[in-house]
């Protein structure tokens, strides 16, 4: 029983710790979508384009984002920066 109580307290601490990190805008986005990513392609794109790194966007990414209605912080790049592959 003690083990379950410790586990429950640990989970509660993690949830409360993470809850304090999101802005109200980010929470609104989370509440509006049932999952964190729209698709596996959305996940791969987000992992590849982490904040603070140079964005790598392909024309396929742009097309998939439009077709799958990706959400989150938009990454803006000029036409010249979009990779052909």
C-alpha cells in the first residue's frame, strides 16, 4: 500500500510540475486537440525542428501541415529556405 501511495505522490508531483510550465495559450491549444500531434509526420517534423535550431522545412512538410491541419507554434521560413526534398 505504501508503494502505491509513493507512486501516486510522484505522479502528482510530476503533473503539477509540468502544469506550471504551459502558458494559457498553450493550454488552450492542448484542450482543443485530443492528441499532442496530428500525425506521425507532425511528430517527426516537430522533433526535427526543435526550438532554437535552424528550421528544416520541405514542400512535403508544408503540404502535409495543410492537409492534416497541424497545430502548435508555427515555424515561418521564406520561400528560399524551403528544401526541395
